[in-house]
């Protein structure tokens, strides 16, 4: 796989920094040196990449981590920071489509990931706050109550000590809470603090981290050749810890779908989070699942305040490039409105969004990449629960790379590694494939109806037009109007403008690009061509 890139720096990527990333110096890395042969090359410096790299380095292997941006730039640095085995309606969703054996294996894998991460945080001095996790219905009765009861049944079936609780005396919070599942002993933290500790431990174990180093191709020779924008390194194995594989072998872009979700933090008076500080809350079972609410607190010291808590909200997710009836900015604005319903004096401090992938069979894909000659590994499909699933993937990858005999691996490792594809999995894949096909057709037809020249977009706006039959994306960001070829270089989808992040997003397989065409994330590895002569009026 060979690509070309001029290695532009994305203008959109750092426009909105999360609460965890804002005001923090980049995590230290080392200068890139080409031509070195490592035991293992790990691509991606999020929770999966750094935990995998640390485990391998502590086993005595030579390991390098290659990161296209900086440590924690994408999913992990933009998480809500929940380390929980109760994951909204995830358990009941898995149980509807899989056996009890698979559900138990999924929970066991997440438990092992959670335990490893919490033990590491304790050793490294990373602050962790223990909380009760709640999956709750905002309204009593109907589908909401059914969803809560189904999640409770699945949790109990998987061996978790979950209980049913009711709003009011049992759970007194300043937002609608009618009925819920509670699981004590879960946790939350500052994910960037944890990534910093992981990076430091990895370097202390002999590892190297190179940021600003985008991988553009891998040849599965012996050793593997890993081509980057700064030169080539080699590794006896390569681990793609990039949220979705940047290699198309195995067609994982068609076995998963990309999901964006939104986060925001708010400063409130000291009593403004009363009732919230002992829990982490996630609504389920509502008429519109895309309008779910994730609610937690965070120490106000993160914004320099001496005492008190911040209110941290998340949710309002949607498939990448397909925001539906509400634009990306409207979804962020909706979180602010919800914050003011909790406390009228809530003041927005940060807003951000993140991207993750869900597999069509609902369980993460972890292991060898097809056509990788037994040397290239992947991990993807965490469905927004990467803090536990990512570390579980690292545990599994470590055992496979180190050659631990199959009979000596954890039971969940063997179960999740031998699942068969079921008709329901194929059905979800077919449905998503049909949506992708419609998006492809609609994008090309829509562009053709708007020929250039078009009016110069207002600040923060973007429009897709057609120039000689080719879709062109024209946007204005920070007073600069830029035109790019609005066709995803991965598989030709016509891009959509994201008005919250001021980026071009692909509705097919979730690649994203800055206003100036620089690649941000997704299966695409090329930048968008800039078209300087496109006219506006």
C-alpha cells in the first residue's frame, strides 16, 4: 500500500480541545530516527496503543509507538473518562444478539481491562475517583423501563452485582431520573493524566514514542516495513491501534461504522452538582437513542479553581457525516441547554467531540489482520467504551504476540477469538452497506446540482459544489476561504461539512479532514487536494 502526502497539519483537529487536553503541555516524545528494526511497531498513541506497547516493553521487547498527531489527540483524549462495566445499554444489546457465553466473555474481558488499568493508575499515582455507574431512564414506563429491565437482566446474567433503583429518595439528582440500573465500584478519571503516566512508564521500560509521524503504508515482509511521513522503520510485528485500521486488508471499514459523540464541561456554583458527585450517569431507552445523556463531575482544579466540581456532559451521537435532523453544532448546543436545565448559571468551559467504531457483530475485532502474514495485528470496534475494551485488547494482543499457548490464555480470549458470524451480524452489515450506498449516490447527485461559482461561505460554514463534474468543498475558517476536492480518497464518498468542528467528514466510512484538506482520522491516509482556482462570488 503506497500513498502520497504533503504532511499538512490539520487546522480543525485542535480547534476544540477537551477539558482533559486544554492547557496541558504535549506529552514528551523522542526524535524520529529512520531505519531502526524493532520487535514491535505500534501505530497510535491512545489507550490501546500505549497499554499494548507498555506490556510488550515490560516483556523485554524493543517497541516503538508512531502517532500521526500527538499523544491522546483523538478518541482517548476526548473521552468522558468512565472506566465502567455498566455501559449504557451495551450488555442487553449484546445479549439480544449473542449467547450468554459471549456476553460473559465480553464482561470478563472488560473486567480484566478495568483491573489492569486501575492497578496501573494506583502504581503510577494517577488520581481515580470511585463511582456508582447508572444506566437510567429519564421517563417512567414504556420502552424506557423495558430498556432498564433488560440491562439489569443482562448484567446479572453476566455476574455483575447490579440492582434496580428508582429516582427520588434512592437517587436524588437535578435532572429527570425515573428508573435505573446501578453498579457500584466503577471509576472515572482524567484520561490524559493516565496517558501521560503510560507514556512515561513505556519510555522508562526502553520504548520510544514518535509523534507527528503518520504511517502511510505497511509491507508485511519479514521484518515488516512501516512507511511514514518521516521515513521508514521496521518491525517483526505491527499493531494497528488506530481506532479503525489504516490498511484495507480484511475490509474492516465495511465491518464497522464510525460514530461521533459530543462532550462539554461547565462551571457551576459550588452546590450546583449536589447529588451528582457519587455517580456516573448514562440515559438509555429514550425515543431518540441519539439524544442520550452522559453525566458526571470532574474536579474544578482542571480549570484552576481551588474547590468544587465541574459538570461534564456527553452524548447526542450520530454516524460520522450523517448528523440527521440536527447539525453537529446543534447537538453541542443541546448539551448546553441541558446543562442550564440542571443549573441556570452553568457556564460552558470546553466543548469537544470524539469518534469511535462499532462492529456489526457488536464485539470488538482484535487479533491478526488478514493478509498480514501473521505479522500485522489490529484492534477496533469498541463502540465508545475504549477505556476498558482498549486495555482488554492490549492484554489479548500481548499474549498473541508473545506466543502464549492458546490453552493458557484467559477463557474470554478464547471465546471472543472463535465467534462465528451470525445472520443478524450479516443483516446489520447489509443495512449499513445500503446506507453507505445511498449516501454515496446522494452526495454525488447533490454536488452536481450546485455548480461553481457559489457565494463565498460565511465564517465557519462550508458548501459542496461541482466543478467540471467533480465535487468541490469550499469553506471559510478564521477568515480564510479554502477549496478542496470534496471526495474521500479512501473509496470516493462525497464529504459533508461539520459545522461544529469545521471539518470535512465522510458519510461512508468515517474519514475526516480539516478545512485545508489535511487528513485527521479514519481509514483514509491521504490529504485532500487543494484547489486554489475554484471561484466564489
